[in-house]
């Protein structure tokens, strides 16, 4: 941008406003498209106002070099691409090994950017259980969008999805998810990268 300092000041004001409202977490969409030193300055300013503030770098689809330039930015987490792994190819483990030097990662069986897993699998709960368990083991962080636990099949829209889009459950994985989460919390090796 022609005025990077002005842009940084603008975002400092925006983040300060949301911190003042009580927000403590910020997801940086396509974070790898912004220089790491810009993020670092923004994150440091936010933490000077609220030390508990956390920043999550969305890095899906980026090249290893693009993510690497974020290493000095101070992100608390980044998202990995394990959702698309076929459990055979080397790329996922290579990405994991390189990215873990930047920040701990978050896995997910589906997101607002993907098709619903239940729609992809014809509503097979065993696949949803396996993908959730894999995501829990693979990364420090774990995320699901609302409705995953019930096998919702309609794709989420980041802006247009509303409460009226609630679906009849295909299955109910709430007890299973709670059990996996308890297991993850009790096993320190599942709460770290590597």
C-alpha cells in the first residue's frame, strides 16, 4: 500500500475497539498475503493493550515459503491443511513439520470453506468420527463449525448462513466429541505440535 504506516494505524484502531468490546481472539484470513513484520507490529500493539489477545493465521492453500515469512509475526496458531490429506502423500507431514516452527496448528474435519463432511460421505458417521479423532491427534488445536456434530450437509456461507439454516440432524456425535476432547485434555502430548 502507498501508506503502510497509515494502514497499520487504521488496524491498530480497529483491533483496539474490538479488544475494548471484550474480544480476545482474531482470525487473520489469508494471513500469508501480508508481510510478517506488519502482523508482528499489529499483534504487539494489541498485546500491549490486552496481553491475553490471541491471533490465528489462516494459511490454507499457501506455499511453505509464504507461511515461513510469518515466523516472526507472533501468531498463536495457524490452520493446517490436514483435512485434505489422503494419509499417503508426503505433503501433509512436510507442511506440518515446517509450519510447527511458525506456530502451533489447528486441524479440522470441515470448515466454512469446505463442503460438509456429511454431504461428501453420504452421511456416514463413522467417517466423521475418524476425521474428528484424526484432527484431535494431529494438531495442538482443534476446530469444527456448528452443525458438524449433527452431520449437517448444507454448505456454510461465511456471510449468509443464518439460524434458519439449522438442519435436521443426520446423526449425533456430541457424546463422542466430548469424549475425544476429554481424552485430548488429559494427554499432554496431544496438546502440542511434533
